[in-house]
C-alpha cells in the first residue's frame, strides 16, 4: 500500500515535469524554429531560456587561428 502512494506521487511529478516541458517548448517554439531554419544550434538553459549559436562564428574563429591572427583582436576594424 505504501509503495502505491510513492508510485502515485512519482507519477504526479512525472506528469508535472512533462507539462512544464511542454509549456517551455510552446513558449520558445517560434524562436527555436527560426534558429533551426538558419542552421543555428539551440541549447535549453532553463525554463523559457535558450542559447542560440551560429556555427559560422566557430568557423570564423578557427580561420583566424589558422591564419595566425589573435582571436581576441578586433577584426571588424
């Protein structure tokens, strides 16, 4: 009997976690789709929080390193 109540509580926790995940997905759906269409990576960092990354930044950094330039220098100048 006691095991059933624990399973019931864990079932409720699982349901709540799924609802929170679904709400998080719905909240950020438009931005995530936009980023995926651009070929960016999307990393969930919390409820309603995302980190969007353009992989071209990594490629440009690698090219500067390969060319012998300092990664921290201002290349836009």
